[in-house]
């Protein structure tokens, strides 16, 4: 993060979000009960995004089928084409379509460094905060009559992260991440065993 802020590298946080068209629960305070319409069906809009840590701009690959390794490769290509001549580092989780040999080799050949997060640590992938923001901004307690309207609302929100929503993104996407002390399995077992014996 420090290297990205100093301008030495371009740092991206990558993840996919699978938005299912339907009711997104929201909260509204009113004196009388309010009903919010919701669309029927289970159409799914997949957004594979790469969030630039410094500029907060998001590059995306979208579809309504599946995110696969070819989607990740297309996203890497997009980042390389739009590169500003600095080394590219990508933080991503261990999804099979990202951590496959095809993607790793492709990135290596282009000089793109892939940094895989530890298992079960979504708190370290800052783009997760963006997906939560998108849901609260345009999907919670909102009605989208057609799948095209649903997709447009998401795309419009994501396209404004470095413009209209820059202030919010600067607060959400920062160096502040929650870290936890992790015990080795044997140490944790010993603690549990001692507590069980004491009880």
C-alpha cells in the first residue's frame, strides 16, 4: 500500500461479486408500513472488478453466466492496456478460477504479480467494501423492474467510484484493515484442552 501511494507500483484489489436480482433488504423508519416492490426471478449479474487502491477507479469484466479463468485473464489484459508504465500488483483470494495455473502463468508472462490472500480472510480484500457499498447505494430497498435496469444501476455506481463517490471511497478503501492473531492449530488445541480440564 505504501509503494502504491508513493507511485512506485499500481496496486489492485480483485474479486467477483454475484448480484442476484431480487429483493435486497433495507431499513426505513416510517409511521406506517411501507411495502417495497421486488422483481421476480433469479437472474444473476456477475461483476469481476479490479479496484485501484490509489485512484479508486474500478475496471470490470461482467456477464450473466459464470466468472471463469478467461474472465480473469481478460481483466488482467484490461489492466495492462490501461497501465501507466508502473509494475502491477494484484491482491486476490483463492477462488479456483483465479488461482489456476493458466491465470498464474499468464500473469507471470506479462510481468503482473499476483498476491494471494490467506484462506478465509475477506477482511483483507478491500474490494469487498466496495461490493457492500454498491448494495447499500443502489440495491437495498430499491426496485428495478427489468434485469437491464438492475445491471445499469450496478454499472453506474461502480463507474463513479473515482468521481462522484471518491470521498466515500477514500474513507472505505484505506490502509485500515482488521487483523487477528492466529494460533497454530496445536497451540489452540492445547488452550482448549486446558480449559476443558479446568472445567
